[in-house]
C-alpha cells in the first residue's frame, strides 16, 4: 500500500480540483468532518491526530477553521510525508508511520481517518491504534465507503483499490472497543464518478437534489461514503 501511495504522492489531491463536481465532493467532505469535530463554544483548543494525512487536504482545512492546539498527521507513504513537508503548513506536524512509532507520547482529543481505512486490511488493528491515541471522552471520526453501496456492488465484479467496509461490522468493532454515542451518517450516495462528470451549475443542482432525495428514502448503509463518529468512554 505504501508503494501505491508513494507513486501517487506528487499528484494526489488533483482529482478534487478537476471539475465543479469534484470540488463539491471535496467541500462536502471537509464541511461534514468540521461539523462533527466542532467543539462546544468555550471549549479549549483541540488536539487532533489524522491517520493517512495524504497531501493534507483535510488537515489544511481543519487548521484554518477550528481552534487547534496541535495537529499531527501520520502516513504510511514516506513520499506523501516528504511532499507534504515541503508545503510547510503552519501548525501541522508530520510523522512517517511504519507501525512502530505510534501510539504517540500524548493522547489526543480526536483521532480521524478520512478516505484511508479502506486501504488497511487489518481493521481491528487500526481501530485499536486509533483508540490508544485517544483521551477518555475523545472523539473518533472515520470516513469509509460502504460495501452495500452501488460502488460496493460494482466492486464484486470490477475490483477497485482498497476494501469496501461493512458498516455493521465497523460499528460492532467500535462498540466492542468501548466507544459509545456511535453515530453513522451518510455523506454521499452517488459514486465519485458521477460528481467527476458534473461540470456546470445546472448539472450540479440536479445531482445535489438527487442526493437530498436519496438521503430521504435510503438507509445510511447504502451510501457510497459514510461518516462514523464515536466517543471513547
Ligand atoms: C486516499 S488518501 C487520503 C488522504 C487524506 N486523508 C484525504 O482525505 O485527502 C489515503 C492516505 O492514507 C495513507 N495510508 C493508507 N494506509 C495507511 C495506514 N495503514 N496507515 C497510515 N496511512 C495509511 C496513504 O498513504 C494515503 O496517503
């Protein structure tokens, strides 16, 4: 997996800028994560650990929009970390993660994983790692693609990179680790490719209306992208 992302490091993130639809996917995702992390007013500044920081798409946004004391980004791809380091993002600390350097010395208020968990074949291991780095009452956020979505069904015939996640299995595993207040919310029902083909305000409006409608009639587990939030008790 590290080699796969090493090869993609120089261009990773460009997909999110390609068309109006791609930029919408980017914005919807970042805004949803921000909303789930937003502390109650008056709360102290947050400490965040992001597993699979990539090119810092989420990190950059959260650093600009949340009161943050410390943001640590780790990634299995050395090249991704090296490339991101060159961008010198204020407040972002980076670690090339090979498995042995976590947990960190200090536990964090929140540990997040966006578009990353599907690349880890060992779900249990990753959840344990995320838990070990959280304070009591800390918040876990995981974005993942559901195996029951249209993409999941397509994946039965045409294999894509990574593994699509079973939302029920994930929820059970998170619960067994001592997390409570687990919420799962659909982020998008339509596959990324639909957004990638959306380049115009009219088309985008149609796509967003369709998303709203799907949200009303379909259960969360059929969504292409789901956000899980849980509290460590
Ligand atoms: C699709 S990118 C997402 C990057 C970023 N979170 C975002 O949303 O833009 C996935 C990233 O996770 C990293 N990654 C994959 N498996 C990992 C693991 N087991 N531990 C840490 N990072 C991992 C990859 O190297 C890659 O940079």
